[in-house]
C-alpha cells in the first residue's frame, strides 16, 4: 500500500468516528429526556387525563385526589330548562362525597410510563368505581322541588294536527313541545352529570322532556292532509237556468274528518243533505202553477206530474264519486224527469193547452200557435172525466192500438201524457167539441180530428207540457134549454107546494 492510499484510509476512519461521536451527542440528550419523562410519568398522570371529569393532567395521585375532593366539595350543578327556567343545587344538598373503592394509585400504576411518547397527546378518561357517592333519596326529594315541576311551569306538549279548512285548504299545524319534564329521565340524567361532576345539564339535550307523539314529519299525517285537500279541492257547479249553485271546499270540508289512525272519513250524509237541498229548491214536479190561458185568464193549475224531478239516489252516488276524485266540472243533475226550462215558469213557450170546459185546445211551439182544434174528452156520465193538471208528453207512437177492458182501438197518432190518457186522432167521430163529452165522451183520452192530431204529432216531442184545466164561462154549447127546463121545474114545484 502506497502512502497516498494509506492517507485515504486514515481519513475514512476518522470520518466514521466523527459521525459516531456526533450521533452519540445527539441521541444522548433525547434518551435522557425519554428516561426522565418515563420516570416522571411513573408517578404522574399523562397530560389530557381526566378522572371522573376532573382534570388530573401531570398530577401525582395525591394531587389528583386533592383536586377531586376540592371539586366535589365546591360542586354545583345548574339545570338549564325550557322557557328560560333554571335550577341549581350543590353537592352538599345531596350528600356528595368521594369513596375510593378503586384507588387513584391503582390507576396510576396501570399507566405504562414508558409508553408516554405514544399516549402523551391522547385524551384519557379514567373512572374509579363508586368514587363519587350521594344520597339518592335526598336527590329524589330535591328534584320534586325544582321549578320545572311547579304547576305554573308545566306546559303539556301538543301533537301536530290538521288545521281547519282555510284559504290554503287543510294544513299541518306544527307540534308544540311544551315544557313537561319526565322525572325518571331527569333523575338518570342528573345522576350521570353528578358522577361526572358536570357543571351544567341541559334538560333539552338530555331528552328529559315529554315530547309530542305526532309531529310535523309524521308521514301518516302528511298523507291524511293530502287526501283531505284532494277531496276538498273538488268543485261541482250546477246551472239551473240563470241560477248557479257551486259546491266546493267551503262545504265539502265540513264533511271530512280524520281519526286517531289518520284515516280520512267522509260523511256521506252531508252529500245526501246537499242533494235534498237541490231537490227542494229546484224540483218542480207536481207543483201548483200560475198559468195564463189563451183566453186571458190567469189560473192556478193543481195536479199532474210535469216538472223537474231529481233522482236523489243516483245524484248522491254520482256526486259522491266526483267529490272523492277531486273533480272540478259542471254537472247536470240526474233526473227521473225534466221540464222545458228552469225557473218559476218551467213550461216555456212550447206546450199544449187543453180547456175541458170549452172542449178546445191550443198547441204552441216556440210561442207560435201550431194547432187549434175542438176535441172530445172523457165521458162524464160514466165517471171517465179527463183529470186536470199539468203533465208531460211521455212519448209518441205512430200506428198504436189502445186497449182497455172493453175496447181495443187502433189510432194513427198516439201521444200519451197521463198514464193511459193521451192525445190521439179519432177518425170514427164526425164532430168534436160542444157537450159531446158529457154523455158520449172517451175513456179519458183527448179525441182529436185526424188532421189536427197529425200536425201536432209531427211537431211535438217527449217532455212537452200538457196543461189541462177547466174554465167556467167558456162553454161552446147552448145550455139555455137546460136552464129553461130548470125554471119550469121550479114553477111546478112552487104550484104544487
């Protein structure tokens, strides 16, 4: 080995020794600190150590015990309640004291002092069994005297509910939490707070209050409101001529209710009452009518079955279905029978006018006189007189046969208006009108000249009103003979008397 190589080898050896000395110089202080702290935490608690809620960081067992005793002796628990109400009591009020069933020294011994680099920055919540004791009987009695249990501070919780029907329909009225404390829950929360030496306890956060059973988020409640608003959202409009009746939520809402299981109930009796109202106000079936005759006289016509006649059962069924589906439309009522128009005058300007006294009729169509003719009505001598009243044309039939107990008569134009009584042609008669009906009348029908019956048949339709009346003084036959005979009889009786 030459001198140059030997020089390089010596230099490397010196370098290694220098690095070793430097490393030893750096590590030695760290090891010294490590062993120092390891021995330190052999008799002290780690930082961030809490024993039963008391900060025991870097304390010896004795100091930790003193700190705990000090905090116990000065302990006050403040209860924060709803509506700004507060209560507080001291540890002394409930006989709070320390009892070391498991000693603080044991906790310290269980602490691995050589693990401090790992555990130094961690939080250590330590508990000593039955370290804190208090008189539960005293605590129970103390709770009874708290402000939250005084009558003036107790507010019952109110469940969320459905509002009355308003401009926005039915709405959910939010629950009201009230301020009613559950003593059992409060007792448990207080025990936990005391044993942890917590300075304050929020009854709200601890869940000590009795809460509403039903709140705004209850799905069944929301579903019930939606269903009620659907039904109450129905709008049914009836048009009775110039008069309009509207059935909407203002009335329908009164027929809705919800039970404790959130089932929506619909009062069908309300629909029946409403349909009865419609029938009572707009039915004109069989009513007395004021009628102005072609002679100028104004009569009160009683009897007959003409007019609006509501089918209540069918209307209730149809209306109920529309309401439950939340429909909005104009509805034509279900009728057994209709009239020509709504209003006081439901006959209109198309009708048949039959004057039994004059044995004369008129048929007006849209205000124009279409037919005027004499006729022969029911035979009075046999008790078959044609009844007065207002009736509808039931139907019309061409080439019909009229059958009775003692007859079967074919007619060309048949227009019944009162059961088996109707208007028809009578080709077997040579004359009409006068007093023929008194002794040679029909079985109750209106016998018409064929030509007049034909023209009426061609222009009339089902439902047209037939007004039948008597009007004394309009007879078109001579009754002077009867009057004369009556006077002669009176003279005879007088002479005999």
